[in-house]
């Protein structure tokens, strides 16, 4: 398999989106308040400001307390974000003299793609204002008050604002983590470009890549370039994820390439029971041996999305044989079938399962026991195939497929809305573990 993949995989996979998401203003507000938040910014600001004397402080003036009183993050359409931090600084100039001054930091932020292919939050512009908030010594000299009110001597603080981006940037890196689907197959979401900022939210386009045996799987080319539907931006949820039909087709293709869907199925038939209806079986098998099926994909599975429903179309080659001492096939048939596909969300995973097969068509390909009519093949094997094929696939799929997400967050209030050619997953964010 490794050799085959190395021959098939291109030097660089075709870069086109197959999924993505829109973070709404309410989602951004939740992230700022509950994930990034005042506690984190307070710790970060204290680590920046407490160890040092600011330019407006004389040698006698020391910063003894740092309190973040307000933190806001606003969307700027077609540009990025604007971060506003209001900090109260306690300034001690003598044992009995403490002043409180207000430090306002206003920073423009944007998101870039770094050379490693990760998204990075960067400060593009910054300004600060210092003004006296209160004083414990009314007799403070006018010259000292004037010195504190200067607005231009603290601009060096802007050089430290980038340190506040450490935690969100660590989380952005976690977006591109490789997630396991099976022991031999991994999934990774790669951003194709910096996000687009609009009044509706932050839109990000992603490309899903799969690795089998540590080799990138060359996926089928999507017939239609995918873009996140406009309807996704009208959701009242924190986040709306969008997945194209091609995303699901690629997922099943990668799992097929890993061999995850190669199935061995035990049937209720034996060589003796089959010989009652297929006379040549008796001359081929003298002992009564259990009959088993081995099923492989002869063509990639296809997922079809319509309004309110998803269907899985399977194209299998099924070998009928015995497994003692090693599998030996005596009959080969093609099985084409479809199944209703069920989608749900649990935490940060999408659960996928197939219902029992429908519209099953069985045709004989080869036989060592003479001609066998399709009707007899259906009588012998159809009930087993109908139940066991989706059951074995569901066992592989039962672990679920990780959705695009950043560390420390999970999804709640989730719904799955299936449309023609794509699936929307509106959800809210929930802090799972505080990071940093």
C-alpha cells in the first residue's frame, strides 16, 4: 500500500476547500470573555508591566499593581479585529504615596498564514493613552501629574502587546493537528488562506487531507469548487461549520485506501446447505464447511446529499468461499447497494452510521460451481449482506470523525442540517479546559 500511494500521490495536493466555518460575532465575544478573557489578559499584562518601570515613571516610581478593567474585541469588516484593553496601574512613588493611572491600549489585529501553514494573530497597529485616574495624595506636585498625563511616552508598551497573542496563537496551531480516524488513517484540516472578516463574522476555508501509512492520499478531484453557503452566516449560533459532499466522499475514499472497509462476513450457509441448491458444490466440497464472504470496494463509495437526507452508494465485489485452512473463493459477485446515512455530533466529533442496505443488485462475475442465477444468490446471501455490510462499516465509523476545532473548546447546542451538496453544523462553543 505504501508503494502504491507513493506512486499515486502528487508532489503537492490540489489545494481547494472542501469544508470551513463561520465564527459569528457572538462566538467571538464568547471566545474573548470565556476563553481568552480578563483573567488571562490580567496575568499577561502583569507579567509584562510589573517587572519593569514604564518610560513615564521616574526612578522612584514603581508599578505595584496591574488590573485589567475592560477588554473588548471588535470585528472590522474586510480588515481584521480591534483589541481594546483598559488597565488600571497602581504607581507608588514613596511609601505613603500611591497613584492610580489608566492605561488604554488600542491594537489592530489581523490573521496571517505563517511559513508553516498555520494561522497567526498579528498586531498591525497599536496606540496607548495614559491618564490619571485617582490619587491618594492630593498634594501631588503639578509637575508629577503632568508627567503622568503624557500620552506619547508609553508607546513601547505596544511592543509587548504581541505577548498577549501567545495563547490564541497556540490554539490556532492546534487547528491543524492530525486526528486519527483509524490506527492507519489520519485526518488533518489545513487553512488555505487567511480568514475573511465581515460584519457576519470570520469565515475560514479549509482543505481536508488524509494520510494512510504516513503517506498523503491522493483524493478524487472535486467536480465543483466549494465555498461556504451564504445561509451559514445567518445562523444565530457561535459557529457554523460547513462540509461539502466531496468532503464525505474523500473521507470514505481514504478509509477505503487504508483497508478499513475490507470485510470478512460469516454467513449462515455451509457447503452442504449450498449444495442442496447448487449441485456442483457437492463435487467440489466433500466436507461440510462454513461459507464466508470477503467484500472489497471495486469502486469508491459515493455520498449523495439532498435536502434533509444523505445516502451512501456502495459498489462492492464479494468473494464467496471457505476459510479453512485459508480463504479460497469459489464464486465472485458484484453487489451494488445504497443506504441511508445518519449524521450526528458528539463533542468535537461527527458520528456517521449507515442504515441497512437498500436497492441491492447482485450479479454473478465468476463461478467455479457453474452458473448461479441472481435470484438464487439473493436468496442465499442478500439478508446477510444487507445487515452485515453496514454493521461492519459502522463498527469502523463508531469512533467518529474529528471536526475542525481548537484545543480546549468543545461544541454544544449542535444541530446537523443536510442540504443539497453540503451539510451545515450550527453550534455553540463551550470551554472545556482553560489553556495557558
